[in-house]
C-alpha cells in the first residue's frame, strides 16, 4: 500500500454485506476498517486515520445519521456516505444538511462509480456521467454538491492500450496478443445476433457510428466492441458524457487549460489528447452537447474526411443517444449537419423488455461474474428468481439487471440465490389486485403511484430519465411527486 492509499470506515450491522463491501474495496485498492455499530465506529475513527466513512442507516444502538453526526465531531472534515434500504425524502434532506452522500442499497451503481473515482492510480481517462444526485432539480436549480464533483474516472492503461503499432502510429491490422479484449455482448435473440453482426461489419470500416437506445441498453459496451474490433484497437478508447461539457474541470482535462477548442486540442494534442494518442472518441448523450461544441465536432469530422493523412486529427468518432435526434433537429436544438454526418452508420440497441429470452443467459453471465469476483460459494439462481426477472419490464434495462444480480449474490447466504435476496419491490405479492379477493381492486391513482416509484427506483432517482420513461414532462413529474409527498403520513 502507498502513502496515498485511502482508508475507508464501513459501518453496518448486516455483517454479510459489510464483509462483501470490504472485500470489494480491498480489490479496488483501499484499506477498509469495519464496525458493526455506531459506538464501535466512533472508537475506530478516534484512534485511526480515516478518509471516508460509509454508514448504514438502520443500526440498533444509534442510527446512521446520528453516527455520522458524531463521526464529524471526532473528525470535522471527514467525507461521509449514507447507505440505506429504508430511504425517503426526509433522510435525503438530512444527509444534505450533514454534507453527506446518499445511496440506496437496492441501486448500488452510482455508489460503486463514486468509490472508483476515489482511486486514481492509472493513466487512461474515461469521463463518466454525473450521478443522480448531481441532476438538476425540478425547479431548475442544482442541488448542493456534498463533495467537489469529479466526473473523471481513471482506469489502468493495460485495460485499453497495447503496444502494436503500424507505421503511421495506428494499430496494426490483426489483433496483437496485448490488444484490448473484445467486450462480450450477451444474447441470442434475433435482435442481438443482428447487432453483433452489424458491429462486426462496421468495426473495421473506421466510419462514424451513431448508437441509439434507451438508457442502460449497453451503448458504451457496443462502442467498446466496435473499437476492439477496429484497426485502432491498440490505441485509447475515450468516452465522454456531453452533459458535462459545462464543467470547468472537464474542459481543463479534456481540452487543456490553455485551450478551449476541441479541434485545436486534438490537433495540438493538448489536455487528455496529449497523454497518449486517442484512437476512438465516444460522445455519450450527444443530444446534450452544447451548440458551440457541435460546431467544433462537425469541423473535426470534416477535417478527418479531407485530411486523412494528417495523423494529428486522425481519430474515429462514435456517438450515443437515447433521444430522437430527428425531432431535435426539427426543434432546432441540434445541428442538422452534424446529425447527417453521425448517421453514416446507425446501430439500435433494443430494450431488455423486447428481448426477454436474453434475460436468463444475462442472469447467468452476471451471476458467474459476481460470484467469482466476490468469492461466494453459491451454485445457482432459483428458477423462481429467473421467472420473476423475466416477467419484469426493466426500465433501467441491462444495467438494472446487472445490479439486481450483483446485490443478490452479495446477500446470498447459502448455495442458491433465492427470491428473498431480490430488492424489496420483488418481494410483494405480484398477483394482480383483482385476483387477491373478490372486491380488492387498485385505483388508477394507486397504480400510477406504484409505477412512478418503481421507475424512480430503477433510474436511481434521475428525474429527467424518469419523466422520459413515463412520457411526461419534468414539470408534470414534479407536480406528481409533490402530490405523492403530500399524501404521505406526517407530511
């Protein structure tokens, strides 16, 4: 361990989950300390250097909010995170007042993303989306950031780069032994077979590709597969969330602190482009790219077509979106010229609910992945669990399925993943209300409320994505949430 290795205090009376998180943190390069009570946590923090405390809400001696308050009395500048399976708006407000991050145990994606950002031992930069906590609120205001936002995630160079080169500095035609491993795209439905065939067809063509699909369908995975199958496979793959172009930190790292122009940054190899040659550049959420950046990207595409011999701007551009760009063009919120250039080859990734036959093999893939990663002696997933997941619509698509399986593997205490290891929303009686009694029917308001809450959970509280899935405006969603809040007892 180096002097910079971060020490993390984990506080949870659920020892199984505590042990699993500690194991993951060790693999990620941290030194974990564990406590099963608030009092034990305070004692550890008093006698040890601690960089971050991750605390469960529900504990017998004192709850997580009280524990965090007392930890901050011991270490006033301590960064803290609250993990909970029993959250609500009041808890979230309390965490904000304590300058604390908040993550639901049912949805751990943003939590692991946050943890990975703390460990920066590497030299390949991938810019990730902001977490749901950083999304604008319904009234247009941004929430206070508990920590300075850092959307730049570092990965070890070996994950993306190999040494094979051709004379012009690009990768050689055939894949050398050290080149980027081809990502696995799981699924044997006709839609997925066609997707893999199209990826193979377009990978070596070096043309622009537009990847379209709902959030969580795997657009970045498909982009990585294109890169891994291309003649640029030994160069860097860089993914950028266009929603972050307003960040000064992103502009500094990406473009160089003395340079505010994307084309000039690529040409002069400033910022990230100076750290090593980028072969493939993915612009995620391309619909959110500011207009001035759209103009610069169009310029880059023009130059790469006309001056292919100029290695300074020899870069492949991929774009991903879950929006209707044609509609954006009609609304004059997206440049028509750029839209036309991005459509050289378009790939559509189907939502998981339209390929339910792929859910069982995906479950097996994630089950094998996490039981090996976590070292869990479990053998199988119960058929009932698979059936429940096949019947679920997955508004968060493959990403949501992955985190459900990961959580289940963590909680499994025998040789089988069972229904009780699924998130709470799967533990209710799933029969239609009309079948549970002769006159027991749900009102339309009750059905709407349950569905809104389910979609919010699946999108990790992202109100923009929730409104898009529901097919309503953010203002309409805000009104419905206010109404739901007013109906809660004690409000």
